[in-house]
C-alpha cells in the first residue's frame, strides 16, 4: 500500500446540509443526474438527516464534537417506513432515483453490532476461508473497542486482546502458512514474521502503559494481517459472464488517491482521499472506474452533489450523462454487480430484491462512512456508467447491516484514509486528480490503452 497523504486543515470541519440543484434524493436512492427535488428530499431529509463529524481542533483551542441521537429521529423513522412507498413525489423526473424500497419491519433497523471499519470490511470480503488467520484478526480489531474504555481498564482490555491474538497466531501459524498461495508464499511468510514481531512490540507498549502508541501499532499489525490474507488468494476466484469479459475488469484490488481542491472553505484547503477498490467482488464495476481514472475522466470535475447524505460526481459536461466511449461514440454502461455471502460469483443485472434474496448479506455492504458505489437510472439496473457516490453515515434510514441500499447499488470500494473529510466537501469543489497508486497490474482489457 502506498503512503497516505494527509488533509490540510486549519480548524474544525464544518459539516452542514447542502443541496445540489442538479441532483436530488428520492427514497434515499441514487441515480444519474435527476433534474428536480423530490418530495422526500424537501420534506424528510432537512428534518432528520444525520452526519458523521470529525472531532478536531478549533483555532481557539476548543474542541467541537457533534453526535447523532437516534431518539431525535425515532418518530420520523417510523413515519418514513410508511411514507417511503405511500407518498408520491412531486416534480417526478424519468431520470429520478431508484424505486422507493419498502421497509418490511422497523425492527429490522435494529441489529447487532455491525462492522463499520472499512479496513475490516475489506479483509472479510477477501475470497479466503482460513479460520486460523481470522482468529488472529478479530482480537486485533477488537482493540478499537477496548480503547474506548477510559483509563487502566481500557489498557487491561487491550492487553487481553493482544494476548488472545498472540496465542491464536502461535497455535494457528502452520495453518496460516499452509493457506498461502504457492506463488505468494514467500511474501506471506515475510508479512507473518513482521506480524509476530509487531505483536511483541505491542505487548511491550501495553506493559509500558503507553496508550497513545497502541492505535498506530494496531493499524500496522492489521495491515500485516491484510497482507497475509491477500497472499492467500490464489488467482482470480471466478469467471466473469461472457457478455462482460471484454470490458475493463479489475481482477484483484487496486488503490487510488483522489485529490480534491476545496473552494470557499477557511477550514479545509485540499484533501487526498485514499480509496481501496475491490475487484474480487466487483470486477466489472471496479475495472470500469480504474479505466476511467486512467483516462483522467474525473480530473478537473466538480463535486456535483453534497447534501449530507452522499457526495456524488461523475456527470460530464454536455448532454451525456455518462462516459462516451470514443471507439463506439456511445455511452459505456456497466451491469449492476452484487456479490453475496456464500456465493462464488456476483449476481448481475438484478437487485437482490428482484432476485427474492431479501435477507442475503452483501460482501461489500454500505456499512462504512465513505462506502463507494455506482449511481444508475431508476428502472435500469444496468445503466451505470461514470457517476459515483460516497455514502455519509450514520443515517437512521441506512443503518449498517439493515439498510435500504445493500443489494440495490454496486459497491466497489471504500475510502480508507481521510473518509471523515467527505462530510466537509460541497458542490463546486474540484477533483484535481485521481491516480492509481497500486494494483494497476490487475486491470485487464484496459480500453484507455486502445484509445491512446
């Protein structure tokens, strides 16, 4: 993985509700360039949307922290369950958002503790089945929760996490090594050795009661775990359907840095968002995006929607609403692509609702702040082209593991660094550049090379 570039900030991030006259929300769904505001956007979102804010230092030394209270929106959520399907929208456009989903039961919104960390989601999304390495991964991830406990008790909990992870690594080392792909075994063993050494260092950090050093070391160790797990993937796990095989495909993972120039904001000048793209679970979607990045399609493009619910861009200048392939002079579209737990390959061309898989769990869920997905037309599952959006969590209508977006839109990556700063972007801010920083070798059928 590449070195991550930090954001340049000077005070707090002022995250506020912003409406884009070009893009609206209908039923908390996303499509390409709708032209009018819906009833939902005008009536519900201004009253009960929630935003994740960054706890940061103000110029006067004071700190500002905002939190979302579920109680404040409980009544609105209950009303929304009936209104989503029962209330017609005004100024309806044929290019409006995806069909309003029904909430089957309000109790569905209340679920067990979900995984919200993008790094953890990406690790669990890898096509591997090695219990031993997962037993090392889990207690290391649990350190995050342990650190939320103040004082000595928090460090005592961290120490238990470290001991459990170390014990699991010692007991399962042979199983982990046997699970490495033969072509990647040397690299995997090297990463495993770094993990072992790092765990001893973390144990010493805890014994020294150096609380501030725990999280950075945890992040380092989880990176090693992720490296080992990626080295367990032997080749590409499935065949893409024949009708899509000639399209740009990302057969593996890649990472990009997106540099955004922020206008008219004294708190934030520019920011680089590090994004990991998952071609193991969305090869067509991620491949299409990487191909467009290599064409510099997004460079110089403005943020076109930033309303506190999502940040969206990708609509080019002119009448076209997607990428016009110069070789065909037609809009290049890609299919809806959804990978589900327990399946060996993604579903294409249909939502999980249309397939009758109402309780299926997607491999790339809308759990994390900065989940990245494709926008599309309302009634055309296979109409995505170039417009992308990042979901800003937490919303009472999109609770992790029980939301109204999973299985309806193609998720293909997560912002893993500086994702909190997405909430501070606004319409008119400019994407200076998006650059692939790793994984370009996993792109096959790159059309940008053909175009020159």
